[in-house]
């Protein structure tokens, strides 16, 4: 049963507590990375058999398998994938921006060039469930940015194939190459390259603890989006909210993983009790009841606050991945929210709307990193270069000032570099 806590009565430490990792996997991940770096495809095949129970003939997905997948998914689902992709594309297109150029009267030209990252690796989970939505969310912004090659990795099923829904989403999103490998070994393949899997410049996408640890360890060899942790939702609900709807929204997050967390903040003790009871009634209706129940009992909580304003204050401290504002006028609260990955406004915007369809990205900062992190966007797939042009006259006009600055830092070579170009050849 989900716990009910009272702000001001129960310890603040318990109210603000986050799920703790069940194990430290860093050492095991280090060994996997080393093995793949040294042994390439051989290591990938060994790990795929050991962890996924699969031994595919080819690590790369071929065109025939993609065509088979497109024939296996229903026309209705294909249509839904296409509409979701259209919504995601429409939301992300305005994020694309151009560089700028400044030209001064003295002939100085300054500017910024924005160019896409050339090769990007997309990690798509496929362990406890396939996630075609992640394919769309990761690939479409990269395509808008203009990335040259999108390389997707995802664990195969026991039959040696990738889930048809994932392949269909990859086709719609424009993924260039797909490989049947998951876990830390997939991250290693993307970071170092193997005989089959090409090395990329950046890796994005969520995964389990092994994937997160691997991304952290290869950072520097490649760039990463973030070190994703367990998924989480925090809902702020007033006394007029419908308990059955709030319970369903909390369970939608809990069914992801036993480490997921679902939290309700409300100023109504009556709503808290009713939601607690509704969760118990709805749990048996879920296919993933065991996972959702473990999440609810281990990490879920309902916190009764003195006011909705206090609820927002607590939410800003927790900085949740998903924040639901299930109140009469959510736009009044919106400006008070400082830390959240994705915000769902009102009683008709449940979090799954953002997971699949609305358009905003669902790859979000977790574990409180919304204090400084942002949702995945087109910006994650670009890089910026600055440029500077001075005429000889413009440089001579400021040479003494630059030299003075350099001397103040004790860098006489810097000073000489500038002064060597002056008219008097100082």
C-alpha cells in the first residue's frame, strides 16, 4: 500500500527521500567496456547470448527484417506512430536555430556557426518492454538538427529479432542503421566501435543502471545526453481532483520499473485516503501488476501538505522528471515551478500524453537533475564554433590593452603574440 505522510509531522528527510540504487554496477560495467573495446563483435555476441538469451545471425538489422516488421504491425498502429511522429516533429522544429554574425565599423567580424553532430548513437531499451516511443523521441530531433548518421542499438528478443514496433518506429523516424545489442555492451560498441558497429560522436537515450553507468564511464570518449536514472512522476492535486484519475496516473509511472517512483502532493487528507484506496483497487487490473506494486510499496508516497503553495515548494526541491499540476487553474502555478523536466497542466493532460503523442520530448532529466538539466531537444544534436576576424588596424588599436591583460596573468608569450603584429614591431 502506498504510504501517506504529513508535512510538518513526518521527518523532512523521509518526505524528500529518493529511491536508492539496488546495487553498484560500476565495476561490472568497467569490465564489460574493457572486453568490448578489446574484443569487439566477439564480446558483443557473448554478452547478447548471456544477457538476452539470443544469438542473432547478424548483429545489424537488414532491410528484409525491417520490411517484415512493417508488415507485422497493424495499419492502425502504423498510423498512430506516424501521427505521433508528426506531433514530435512539429514541436521540435522551432528549436532549430541559426548562428549569428556581427560586423563592426572597424572591420572586425565575429560570429557563431552551428553545425550538427555527425554520428549519433541512439540507445532504445528493450528489456522488460519495447519502447518505440523512445525511437521517435530520440531520432526526430537529431534528424531536424541535420545529423549525418543515426545508429540505433537495442536488445534483441530471444528469437534473435528486434521487436517489430521498434523497427517500424525507426523506419518512420529515419534511423540509418540498427544493431541487435543492448546493455552496457551496446554503449561500449557505440563509444569505441567494433568490426560491425560504427563509433559515434554522441550517445543519447535512457536505459537501466548498467546503461547509465556505461554512459557515465565513456563520457569524454564520446558525448552523452545525461546519466538517466529511474523514471518518476510527481502530481500536485487539489481537493477537487478525481481520485480514480490520480491513482491511474500514479500507476502509469509505477509500472515502468520497480525503481520508478510515483508521488502525490495534496492539501486534502480525504483525497489522499481515496487515492490510496483507488491504487489498491486498480493494481490488479495491470498486466505489470507485480512491477507496479513493488514500485508503489518501495518508492511511492502521498504527502499531505498545509497548502498547494507548500506542495509546489516541495516539488521544486524534488525537481521531478514529470510534474502534474492537477488543479483548477494550473497556469497560476506554472510560474511558481522552478525545477521540473516536463510539466502537465490541468486535469486532462496525464503524463502518458507526453510519453507518446503530444510532441514534447519524453527523454527527461531524472533524479533531481531538473535543477540544472533539460529535456532532450534539437540543441543536444548540434555543436557551436566561434570565429573571429580582425583587420591589422583593428588589432593595433587594442594591442596594448591585450598585452596589459596578458602581462597581468604572467603570460608574456601571449603579449608578444599580439605585439609582434603592431606597426612598430615592438
